[in-house]
C-alpha cells in the first residue's frame, strides 16, 4: 500500500452466495465489526438481487455497494442482462469487470472486458477490472505476457482522466477459492507490472494514483503480509468476505 498516493480498498465479492433475506443482518454484522475504518474504502459486491437492500443498509455508513458484472450496452434487447445506468440508478458505486469466473464460464474476453469497463465509466461507476493467469500459464512462465496483454488491451481505450476511475485487481486463477494464496512477493511482482504499464501509458502521477488490489484466498491471516507490499493497494476477497468478522479483520489489517 502507499496511502500517500492512493486509497486502500478492501472489497468483498460475495459471488452467488447468500439470500436477499439475509442482506440486512449480514450488513448489520459487517457494520458492527468494521466500525468507521477511516483508513480504507470498504466495498461489498453483492448479487443483483441484493443491491437495493444493500444500498439501503449502507446509507448511514462508509461501506459502498458494488455489483459483480454488467452488460456493455446502456439498454436494449438483451434478455436477462443488467446495464451500467441501471446499477448507477440503484446507488451502486463499483462493479467488478472480467472476473476469471466470467471469463471461464461466460466467454468474456479482453475485448468484452474493455467494452464493459467503458460502459461502467460512461455511467459513472468505478470498474474493478480483474486480470490474472491460470496455473498452466504460470507454469509455462507467461504470466507477465498474459497480464500485459489483458491490461494493455484496456489501457489502449482509456485516457488519463478515465483511467483514474479504474481499479485493477490481480487475481491469479490458481489462487481463487483454492486456499493457495500467491506469496506476497508474487502478488507484488504482478501488481508492480500493472503499475509499470500504467506509467508507460500515462506517466508517473497517474500510475501512482490507480489502486491495484490482490485477490485469491486472501484471509485474516495472510492479509497483513500481502497489504504490506508497496503496489498491493487492497484486496478483492471472496470466501472470507462472507464472514463479517473475518472481513473486519482484513479491514483492520489494512491499518498499517
Ligand atoms: P477467494 O477469496 O474465495 O479465493 O475468491 C477470490 C475472488 O475470486 C474474489 O473476486
């Protein structure tokens, strides 16, 4: 982290878990456990069905509500899809784009990730853009090339104003839901690579203002070490974010 230049973000991704009827009590528990936590931004990315209640539950606190996906068009004949203006209208502030589960199961590509990111920015949402390699790609030694391609495809469509609204998340696919976390050094190396790409396109001042998160089996026991790395500006947390007390411990670990 480097709080001199950018905010720390501790974001939870609930994925397809919990019921709408549980939202009120889960948010009450998160609020009670986290307190004000002025040192970081807290974001919880919930299923679409939970958004209205989540926004209501966060009216009196510092937690922002995020969505987990969006469609790239603002409206139209796309049965079953949800657009950026719809999310914005509900009070959503962040949206995850290009999560590896969406890339793997729903055919999302670097090009669709770029379109969705632009749609989010156009509507005034902050996209949390996920990048990261599979185990096979890491073993082949092509992690840097792969992440460079994922990031560069997006950066080519941004300008120095819009890129400041983007949050990146480095999520190695092999670390997601596996309990196998990247080492702090591995996380730092790729987050630093992403920042170097930002620097190359937009210069130092812009590059140092963009938050880059790590995601993949982050929990209360490894968060402190990961967050101590200079280019790891927070976390995108799956399983552990479903347990309010553990999420709060990660929020506290960011206070260093
Ligand atoms: P886990 O923290 O459950 O590994 O999930 C990470 C993730 O995919 C967050 O988007």
